[in-house]
C-alpha cells in the first residue's frame, strides 16, 4: 500500500494510525498491515482530502 498524505507533519502519525486501524476493522484487513510507503504531497485531487491510498494486490 502507498499512502499519499497532504499537509503532513510527523505529529499526525497517531491520528493516521487510528484512522488506519478503524478502516482495517471495517474492511477486514489484518493488523499489522503489510509494508507501506508514506509519501508527502503538496495537495491531492480533492482539496479537502488529506490521505489517499493506492493498493496493489498480488493474486495467485
């Protein structure tokens, strides 16, 4: 998973992790989550959105 975050600051990590844990519970993702990249960007497509996720799945 690749997470793109706008207006990022290191002190936001606890809020981000809480949101990821809530999303994992709703979608059935297991914790701990797979390795991920966190990429800071100036802005995202939607002006009010602070986080976008790009997920890549490998299937057999």
